[in-house]
């Protein structure tokens, strides 16, 4: 009995040590637009007892107003980034994540203070700000940028502008937004005239032009208030941004991704043939496993906070970082 108690005590001690971590707030006051007083906040989590000069991974979130946990007011409740951060800390990595504009703690202020919807340069500027904040922290020997979804494109440029140590693209697009939308918004059985108009609208936006949708189905999607953002995103080419980053790259493909096709990872690989690559066959766009083929079942992983991130995924990142 005494020996059994000792074993339980030792196991409990090991588990507590493995799960021990400290969290502290981080914040960045935006610089774009220059006259707007808005502060973005986030969380920096560090394994307890970490030696100095440890690596830190900055998670750059995906499309839209995504908060530091990976959730949004538009229906994402899966806690993907929080779960990933906790898993990376278990691997010995420090992790930083932040609320994007119009999300989390800044949402109320941003709704009243921002003069327009954020543009790509705004998101890039914010990522740069957090990267430089971490680079100035003497506790970290390297800052690794990990961009998910749209955050992959944002993270590529931010990593280059700050000379970040390494870059990880997770479920990131390899194609221009115009080409993505031609695939995502084009119903296979939709009216031929609407399909033709959509192609023309996207080509015009990519060319920097203002468009005037005629079809009822397209007027809301391409309303005037959205067009500046469309045009700005379409000026960014993921393959060019990835080529321009000089540091080591890891490309992670979600094999059960219903939002991106395999060609996206292939194009990123072609842009950086020296990059490390890892595919997780069951991983959905929300970084969690789903073994089926049902679209409904796949999308349910977007709202399951109890479902862990794809097994083995955090270990791959830790191996790439080289802790």
C-alpha cells in the first residue's frame, strides 16, 4: 500500500509538472489608421520552469474577426487556437495569440472607432506589432510565426517584414483570392448567366476595378462596402510572399479540408521546394480530426470545444521549431 501511494504521488507530480504553465497578458496599440486609439490584447503562455532563450510561436488567426481562442461571433466556437496553444506548451513551446480587430476584448471599441473594415495591411501591421513585441522580449531566442487560413498569407508578409526566425503555414491558400472565390462561390448547378457574371466580377476586382453586380445573388456578396477589401486581398499572391521570406518554412496541409483544395498546398510547396511538409489526412480546416466525408459532420468540428486538435500536429510544430 505504501509503495502504491508513492507511485501515485510520483505520477501526480509528473503530470502537474507537464501541465504547469504561466500565462500573462500582451497588448499592442494599433498604428493603422494612425489617428485611431485602439489596443489589441492577447495571451502569452509559457511552460513553467522554462529556461531563458526559449522559442515562442505567434499564432496569426484566420479569416475575419477571430479572437485569440480561435472563435468568432459568426459561429466559430471550437477553441481551436486555445487548444493548440495548450498542446504546444505541453511540447515545451511558449505561445502567443491575440484578438484580431473587431473580436474579443477590442470588439466594442473597434466597432465605434474603426473608420472602415480592416484591410490586409491593417492585419499585417498588427501581426508585425506583436512579432516585434516578442522579439524585444529577452526570454525568447527565436520568434516563429504560425499563420492559419487567411493568417497564413498575413503571417508570410509579417514574418518577412520582421525577419522572424521561422514560418509555419497551416491550411493556408496557395492561390490568389480571386481564383479561390471562383471555386468556392461557383455552384456547379448554378445559372449560367450568374456564373459568367461572377467570373467577370472577380477578374475586374483583381484588376483593381469597381464592379456593379446585376444579379440579385451577387449584389450582397459584392456590395460597395466590401469591394476595397476584395481588391486589396487580390493584390497579394501567396506564392510570391512565401518566396520572399528567407527563413525556414513548414507547410501543414489539412487533408479533410472542405475550404481549400490540395492544389493550395501544392502551390506553396512549389514556391518553397526547400520547405518541410506535413499532411494530416483527417484534419479539417479547424485543425481537428474528422474521419467521415459528410460536409455537415466536417463542419461540426468548427463548434466542438471538447474535441482536441489533430493528434501529432503539435509535435510536428515542436520538431520544426527545434526545441
